[in-house]
């Protein structure tokens, strides 16, 4: 799933609402290229194994041909219109330009079901999404769990059935009580994918930036979803690495000779030194003239607006 959560974990927004269709297409295209590259690498590895062990190749033949299903989020403002063709046109873009196999959209009301039916009738597979629908944070009052009252839980089952009847091939259930998610799953023929919905769904999904701790630092940790288990703390390692790089650059440790691998032959070094010596006076004159010109043009420095002592 190429989620519009990219708005928050990649683009720095506070919600998923600001991300545009063009931005989503950019991310979808990147994921599609990554999948193709991974499949090609897997195929080459399998071919090498074939040469070494034909029986092993037969065992791995099915795996070699597998391709993941790519689903792209339709972002906020691209499918909610009364004119259902707007949603269909944007879905076509996700398939044709983004390289996706299907699209996902949020909401379970009657109009959303009509939209799904129209997109499916147009030849595009659709995954539904109910429970917490992050694109609707302005309406529901923030990122809040859903289905915690009996009446609202019952409504979720009706929404799920409505989307299934409209032609959705699967359904995301986000931030609902586990017993409600299981009841929804049991009521459906299509699979459910849970996120913060307990273990009774058909499958699970998490934002991998969260599960790997890619954004982990004291500020971000305050906003980690309660349902997200961190399987690594990559963010701390990234920060540690960046701090080490900064220190080594400042103290001159990096780059050492080991990381300066491109060298001239001794003969070319001598020729280069002679060339530098030949016009050293002229280059020094030009350097001094350029320095003088830049200082004269730098009004901010002359006026000491930034506390310069010169």
C-alpha cells in the first residue's frame, strides 16, 4: 500500500489532507520502480541458482513469478465529488501513471459506495477504508478511535457490507476495538486489513516509518500511534550517524586518504603543478579582485546587520 501517510512521514505535514494527486503519483511511481527492480534482481538470483541446482530452481519457480499487489491511496479532494467521473479519472491516473494495480479510498457512506461502484465498473479495483478515516480529521475532530459505542460499531458493519456490495475487493479497518473488527471481518466475504484493530482481521498493515522507528527522536516519539509496535529504532541510528559525520568533517577526520580513492599518476601531478605555477600570479590577482568586489557588494556585511565585527 502506497499510503497518503507519506504526507506526514515524508513531506512533513501534520495530517494527510495536504498531499496532492501529483505528489501521490510521484511516490507510487517510485514504489513501482522499486518492485520491478526487486523482481528483476530476484529473477537473476534464481537464474544463477538454476545453473547450480536445477532441483532448487523447480522449488523456487512459483516464488520467482510472484508480484506484489500495489494499491495507491486516492488523496483527499480527488474522489468525493458528486460527479463520479472525477474519481474515475483520478483512479485511471493512479493505474496508468502511478503503476498501481488498485486504488484505496476512505469512507463508508452511501455516496462513497456509489463512487466505488462507478470506479469498479470503469475497470479499476478498489480497496475500501472505514473506522478512523484520517482524511476526515476536520469532521471527526482529530485522530480518534471509532466504533467504541454499540450503535457506532453496528454502523461500521453496515458500512463494510455496503462497500463490499459496491464491489470493493478488500477493506482497511483503522483504530476500532478488536471485537468490532472481528465482527466486521466475520460479516464479510472480502478480506480485512487491520491497523490498530486487533488480531481478528484477515491481515495487518503499519506505516513502516513507525514500525522501524525511522523517525524516532524525542520529539517524534511523543506522537507515535498507540497501536504501533516498534521493531527497530532506525531513527536513532540515523541521528547517531549524522552526528558522527558532522564531527568528522569538522575535525578533518573525513575524508581520509582511504575515502579519497581518485589519484593522478606522479607524471600527471608534476605536469599539473607546472601548469599551476605558470599562471599563479594571474590567478592570485583575479582572486584578490573577486574578493574585493564581493565585499563591496555585500551591504549586509558592511552594515553589520548580523553582528559582524569587521
